[in-house]
């Protein structure tokens, strides 16, 4: 009522615009936009601090080109390789981004904390804005990472092996049951549920029981894959993600079946954090048994209270459930596929695993013993090498300029590199698309192979779950 009546009465004419006035205003806006766009183009091409770097002019002018490619032809990484062939190892691939293709420079960009502080431009709209992996600034990231690093240290992960062993037994039982019935097993469903259960148990102290579900709960795989598929769209249009978070999951499922993944992860995360919080509160009063999951550990730690806020921990839960489940499942799926599709690899692996698996299933082999099976390690390295998940990742050096050959890269510039390009370098990995574990077992190994294999990235923000 108030709003309507404001425009009535004697002053109404003050707010009345004639058609001519409207055209004038629109004209002024149009002229402003043209002048602004022109000035922006001139600035980006000639006056930006990145103006002198090589690269195609259309990418220096706008990021929209990449958006269109990502939405319709999905081959930007291949186009990036062609650009390096044309322009050299450093290319300006967006108005404020440089892409470098040089394995020797990897640890300068993905630097350790002792070398320099690194910021990131985090993805937004995924429901994990406040999580470790989405923390923009170096110092806050380090504060958040410290207690988690302790929990996910190799030593502690060794102590958590029992969780993995239990899930292996369930997986084995389910596969044998399917075999007994003569039913085919979808390994993608089985592995996604396996990793979901392990991460759920390690992070939240409760297995979601996905492996036990009928046919390994295929809905989980569909959901988590849908979330991964939505990433390119949300990367360019994070606003869509923010709106999606307000829409009920059921409705969202009907409109955009692929996009519900993050929403469901978010609901799952919220439920888990609420439960853990109640458990830790009760534990403080001496009422319940101590649970040793990662979030219990985090809630008991001495990090600032603000860091224990439900919104932040919910975001962390979404991040861990997603980041822990999908890449691990994808690696298992791809590696298992190549092993089973290459009979000589399968035969050799079975043979080399004989000793360590001798007492299975009375006893699941210990990680330290499994680690000794070199051929298994070589198969895993090949799987991680061929995996195409992380195609372009970036960091910003927060306080100091970086130097690359004759170039000075101003501090706070987004510098990206592509692990997959390093993994596919035919000079280092001859016949790079071939799954060839033997290449890792040479008597005289090429040191460039380990240098080029960076599936978990490097430095202060590398994968925390890699142990
Ligand atoms: C084969 C399996 C995995 C691969 C290939 C992988 C790969 C990666 C990569 C490349 C990053 C860096 C992402 C970036 O900088 O944007 C990353 C970060 C991360 N990963 Fe993994 N990951 C795997 C398994 C896991 C597991 C099992 C967990 C959880 C237990 C996990 C949790 C995380 C978290 C929380 C981060 C963010 C770390 C930070 O920003 O400090 N990942 N992972």
C-alpha cells in the first residue's frame, strides 16, 4: 500500500517519465556501455599489467570466449595446448590469467608455505564457500588446514585402516553375492559407494551404508557425478548455484536433474554436522563415548570459535564428502577398467599380489605390506596419470612478483597450470595415452616422470587426502 500511494497524489508527475525521456535515458546508458566497453578493451590490450604477455587477443579481451567453449564444445584444454604450441610456454588465456606449460615451474606456482604465500580465486556457488579448499587467503587457509593436516597425517590414517578394511569386506561380500547370482556389477556404482562410505566414516564417524544398499545405491553415483558435471556451468555462473541452494531439492531434481548433487551433499553435510555437534556437547558433559572422526576432532580442537560455526562446518562437510568421494572413485574406476581391459597387466598384478593377499579374507592386508607391491603402485600411478579430472588449476602469489624466464609476473596475478598436460607430455611419457605400468618400473627411471606426475598438485594447498 505504502509504495503505491507514494506515486499517487500531487507529486505523481515528478515520477512520470515520458516516452522521449525513457529513450534518452536508455540512449545515455547505451552510450555509457559502449564507451565503458571500449575503454575496457583498450585497457586490457594495451595498459593492463599483463598486456605484454603473449596470447590471442580475443582471450586478453574477454573471458566470455572460454565460457562459450566450456558450455558448447568442452575442448578448451585442447585449445590451450594449441595456444602453447603457437605462443610458447607462457600464454595470457584470460584478461587476468596467465597459463604456464613448464613442469619445472610447477612448484613455484603451487608453492610450499615456506616459499611464499599463495591465494586462490575460489569456485563459488557450490555450497562450500567457507570450506578449506575455497578459502581465498593464505593465512586463513593455513589456520583451517593445520588441525586437519594433523588428523589426516600418514600416522593417523594408518590408525584408521580398520575403517577401510571393513568396507573392503563389505565390497568383497557384495561382489561375491552378485557373482553367485550371475549378476553384472557396475564398478562405477560400487567404487563411488565404497569411497562415500569410507569418507563418511572417516570425516563424520558414521558410514552412510551406501555399499550395503541394493545394487550399491546407484543414486549416490548419479548424484555425485551430477555434481561434478555441474562444475563447469557453476564456475562461469556461480549465481545459479547460489539460487539453487535456496530451491527445495525435490523441485530442483525435476528442473535440472544434474544439478541436485551439491544440494543433496549440502543437506547431508548439515545433518552430519548437527549430529556431531550434539555428540561433542554430550561428550563434554561426560555422557557418551568418544568418537574419533575428523569433525569430532575439529570441534574439540582449539581453533577459534568462529571457525566452528555451523555454516562453516557444513561447507567443510560438503567439501570433504565431494572432494573425498568423487576423485577417489574416479581413480579406482579408471584404474580398474585399464587393469581388466589389459589381460597381461591383470595377470601380472594378480601374480604379484598373491603373497600379500594370501590370508584374505581372514585378514585384509596391511597398508604397509600392500605398499611394497611395486606393480600395484605402478598401476595406481598410471591411473592417476591418465585421470583427466583436474585440467587447469591456479594460484596467486600474494606478496611477491614471480619470475619466469624473461617475464616478471606481477603479484596477485592468477597463474594456472594443467596437471593433465604434464601427465600427457609425450617426451616424458612416450605413447602417453597407453596404460603402461611397466614405464614406472624401469631400472633406470627418468626423474622427469615423478616431477611431471602431480595429480594432487603441490605446495601448501595440495590435496589433504592424498596420504
Ligand atoms: C585419488 C584421489 C584424489 C585426487 C586425485 C585428489 C586431488 C586433489 C587436488 C588436485 C586438489 C587441489 C584442488 C585445488 O587446488 O583446487 C585436492 C584438494 C583437496 N582434496 Fe583431494 N584428491 C583425492 C582424494 C581426496 C580425499 C580422499 C579427500 C578427503 C579425505 C580429499 C580432500 C581434499 C580437500 C579437502 C582438498 C582441499 C585442500 C586445501 O585446499 O587445502 N581428496 N585434491
